C-alpha cells in the first residue's frame, strides 16, 4: 500500500494498492504522493507518487494501469470547446493512454485567478507541469520519497 494525499480534498488521505488501483481511506500519516478521485467523465482514480521511503521510481497511475515517469512523457492540451486532453506517450512515441475531460470550473470571475490557481484546480495540468522537465521530476520524487503530512 502507498499512502497518498487527496489532491482535491485537503486533509483526506488514502491508501493505494498499486497492483489493483483500489483506494481505501487511511488515517493520515506520511504521504508519498497525490491522488485525484474520478470526476465527471473519468472512470478511475489517478495518482502521482513515489513508492515510499527510499523509493527510486516516480509512478503515474490511472486505475490499475501505471507508468514509470522516467520512461514516458505526458501531454495536456485544451480545446476551444473547453475540453481538455491528457495523454501518456510511451517510449516508442505511441499514445498509451488518453483522457478527455471537462475543464474544472473556476467559479465566478476572479481577476486574481492565475496560473497557480489553474494548476491547483486541475490535477492533470499539474501532473503535466511537474513531469515536463527531468529536474522537476527529480525534485518531486525526492519530496515524495521523504514523505509529507496531508495538507
């Protein structure tokens, strides 16, 4: 089991069974990544995590499928109709996973709403941003390896 902090609901903690992708509520403790529970149009939970203390692998998981982040790349794009697309691209360049989803609703117009707010509202956008560069992936892996309390 890998303990994860809920990306969208601060203070909630989950145990992930990496083999099955199943989640169960957990009693807090040191987390080693984040999980996003299924939203509209999504079929399974998604997670970005390290295997725990001493782990050397950063994993991206959707349901029971998971990828070593060092061997894949991810892409996130927005369409004019407001649909967003998240994709996992394998080592050979083929798309291994694709998820179209509705852009999160930011609520009423807020002139202070910026890129950081957008990242906080969209797990897949945050994942794509964090996995874009090797240095960012390494920093995230080190953070997840050390563990952190759920916010």
